[in-house]
């Protein structure tokens, strides 16, 4: 467990300066008609899920360089996730990945309860073969040409739902690696029809109060085409499956320069936005920490979400999904959770009445300046005060380093094997 003493000591030292900064920001916001306490309460309620696989060190196709004290299994992962939530107060749920995180439900629930954690969406895995698995996914899973491979993949997804039901999860996220590497390798239409048949079988097994999230990705592991390539395909899937099916937007799964915030607006307008996998990228996929390259884009995504707040049934799921190759995963996830929360709070500051008026008047300059004004506001005192109120850390990374947690688990957990590749 985490020793509270260093957190409390650091908070005591930093509290007076924080209160001064918070009061000063409060005065500034009040001049714009904004109530800082109400915004802080919203910030405190904002939550983003941590993926269980995120607390391990990631890797690339070339190598993986394990960190110290890497989690040995799901119980260690839940401890690490608990630390992230204890220090940020922003990550109350964990998203499990099956079969990596298989464990008796009672053990999972007991460990989660130790840290005050719950369970977010379940994630199935048909993009790699597992030990003892009968049929291979080398040439696809839910869209495979062989019906028995498709049946195996469907069965696995249903098992994920069943496991999720025992631990209080309410959603299944499906991402498949199916696609093709060469023009002509697959018939696009027949392949998609096979995918839809499989997806319908999974959807039919979904409990009444569950949601199904499908995640699109433009490339990788297939390098010519993927079956669920883009948001349009994803929207087709969610629409054809039914009202419990929604599109999941992973920020890293688009071509560079894609206008993701507009995709978000489109999906919101049709009630099909399921949620997000937050990360950032310079070139592709979910390589980098949320907000590390383009925090303005993250803000623009949240600007669309705030615009949609209050719409019936609008409840997008928030999760981090990123690979940590050179940083301590706990530190990266804490910073990322805070960055996502920051974008949310900045978007709350947008003067929507003024923005709408500028849009109606075709005043492009004032419209964009209205957004920029919110984005430029340093909302750190609001985030830090929300953390302090919860007993979390004013400065999570500093508190984590002072806690000695990494040294302690490094002593308990045997060093992971170096070498090998694989994006995890
Ligand atoms: Mn993802």
C-alpha cells in the first residue's frame, strides 16, 4: 500500500501557495461570470479509466525495455492503478483485458476494494494467439474466412462479457487486428459481412444494461486495409447492431491531421459516440501520452463534448490507452489523467453564448479567439484544489517519487525479462 505521510507533508507545504493561486484565478473567472467552486466540483467528478495493461512498460516492434518493479499479474496491476487513483483522485476505474487479467472474481473485487476502485469496460483479445488456443488468428478473427475461427472469436467475446458481469463492468470494447496486407488478399465486402455476422452474435449476448464499443483503426497490424478502418465503418457497425452499440474513438487511430473533433461532433449528433481512448501521437497509433504533442486538439475534442453535455443518453466513456516506453508508467498515467481532466476544465470555460453569436455573425476571428481564451487559461489551481479536497496529491508525480513506492515494489517484484518485442 501507499504511505500517506509523504503525500500529506507535500500537500501541507504547498497548500498556502495553492490557495493564493486558486483565489486569484477565482477572481479572474468571476469577472467573466464563472464560479470557480462550481467548476472545481465538476473537475472533481471527472473520471478517466486506466487500462490494466498501461501500468506495464510498453514496447515497439523492435524491442521492449522493461522498467523496475513491473507488475507480475493483475493483482500487482491493480495495486499500481490504485496508486494512480490515490494520488490523482481522477481514475476510479480500471479496464481489464482478457485473457491477460483473468483471475477469480472474488480476488479482483477484494483487491479493487482495497483501493476504492471499480471496473470499467472489458477488453477482448483476438489479435494474438494465446497458449493452448485451438485455432489461430493469424489470418483474422471475427472476419476470418473459416467459420470455426469466427465462432471461437465470438465465444471469447461472450466469455469477456460473462467475466465482466461478475465484477460489475457494464461494457465490452472490441478491437480486432483483422485486415489485409496486400491488395486483392481479401474481398472487402465479404470480409465485412463476416465481421457483421460475428458482431451480431456478440451483440445478442450483451446484457440489457451493457454497451458494446467498437474501435476503429486505420492500419496495423494489417498494413493495407483493416476491417474496421475508420469512423464511417464504425458508425455503420454501431447503427446496424442496435441501440446498445456505440463507436469508440481512439485518438491515435487516425491519419495524421485528421479532424478528430469533427468526427466526435458527427458521432454525437447521431447518438453513437461511445467513448474515447485518450493518447497522443506525432506519427501514428497510441504511442505517446495524452496531451503531450497537441494539447489544443485534446481541448477541441472536449469543446465538442461540453457542447453536447446534457443531451439525452450522452455519457461517453473516458479511458487512457497509450504505450509507455521510456517513462515510469505510473507517472505517465497520472500526468495523462491530469491532462485529460485539464482539457475538460478548459473546455468548461468557453463562453458558449459568445461563441454561438460569433458563429452566427460569421466572425471567424472572434469565434476562434473565444476558444483560445479558454484554452490559454491556466486551470492548474482548479485541478490541484480538486485533488487536495479529495486527499489526493497537489503534485502527484512529486508525491509518487517521495513515496518510495517504485523502490518498494521493485524489491518485491522480480525483474522482467528484457528483449522481445511487441506492443502491449
Ligand atoms: Mn485503443
